[in-house]
């Protein structure tokens, strides 16, 4: 499920900022 990977990656970036 690449969607989950992309979602987690987006959330991680938002968390950093």
C-alpha cells in the first residue's frame, strides 16, 4: 500500500514543521 507510505511521509513532514 504505497498510499499508506505516502500518507505517513506527509504526516511526518507536517510534524517536523
